[in-house]
C-alpha cells in the first residue's frame, strides 16, 4: 500500500529517512519512526503526554487483553492483507493484529510517538482519521476501537471484500466505576451507527478485572468521566484501594454492500 501526499494527493515513496512525492513534498520520519502527514487544515490535538502515560500504564496490565485477542481472531482471515487501525493511540491493539502490512493512524503525536517506539513492525502516522492519507480500496481490514469514525471514509479505503471492525463500550462497561462516581448511573448507548455498511456480526464480550488504586486512576483518565466528574466524585475514587470492575465491549464487524 502506498501513502498519499496530504498536499497534492500523489503517491509517497520512502527515500532514506523521508517520504517524498513526485512534486517533492517531503515528510521526514521522527526519531522514533513515525511519520507526520497531518493536513495543515486539520486541528492538531489529541491525547497529551499525561494521557498517553495513563493509558499505557493501564493497558500494560493486560486487563483488556481479552478484547485484543478477540479482535485479532476476527481478523485472521485477513492476515495476508493490509490492516489499518484508525485512532490507534499507543498501539496496544495495533501491534497484535494480523496483516501483511500494518498502519496505525492517530491525531495525537504523543500517542503515535510511543506506539512507534514500541512497535517497529507497524508504520505509525500522525493524521486525521476523517481524511486519511491513503488511496481508495487499499485495505482488507480496518479497525476503529473507542474512536469516532466517518462512514464515507471507511467505505472509501476498504476493499470490496474487506472487513471493518468497530468496537464500542457495552451497556454495562465499567459500571462499578460509574457507581462510585455518580449517585445515578445509566447504561451506555449502543445504537446502530452506520447506514451504508452492512453489519456482518455483533458480539457482546465481557470480563471482570481487579484494579488497584494507581491503575484505577489511570483507567479513570482514559474515560470520558474524567472530564465530566466533579471534585466530590473524584474524591470518592481517590479513597479506593482496590476494586473489581467489569469490562464489557460491543464488537461489530461490517462489510460493503456490493
């Protein structure tokens, strides 16, 4: 698979420590090995170093390994094809996926920098997942895990026989954490998100995990609750030494309607 220039749309070729297109637009590799192809019109934000550190520390406990293994098994049929991870973060899921060629895309430089240091078998790219620097029908497998996505972009990059895996929280994901933070809790919404892609399979998977204080706070920082919880709720969490929590995920696979 060839990446395309975010300036002119021409194919990018690797030359020494850079990617260069025929119009001589040049993008250098970072020291860790990633490439920055973020379009100048895109907002350059995303998780910062503090968030990267928290996510990495929690995921390194392998509390979510059952999800990672489940996704990998779903994609085994595409192990000789191109795999794209959209919103790859620190690469925890990316580096374990099958694929002849693996690419991880994220808007956060800090996340992509960590991923590239950890995983030298995947090409990590700073780019918007809503405007990917790749050509049409280039990927046999595409993953979006806990990130937003644009259906039109998935349809554009997916091969006709490709598979798209979309992972979102299940109705009761982290319910014990929410019960600590809030007086009243609600199930997560799990509505259908796509109109043109055809759903192939739907799986609801869950597993309990024990987490001690430090990693509980790391987990909390990974969630939307971190930004929407008052000081009283956070204080309740700070007083917990350890807790058992349920991880629950909705894993859906989609294909093109031909």
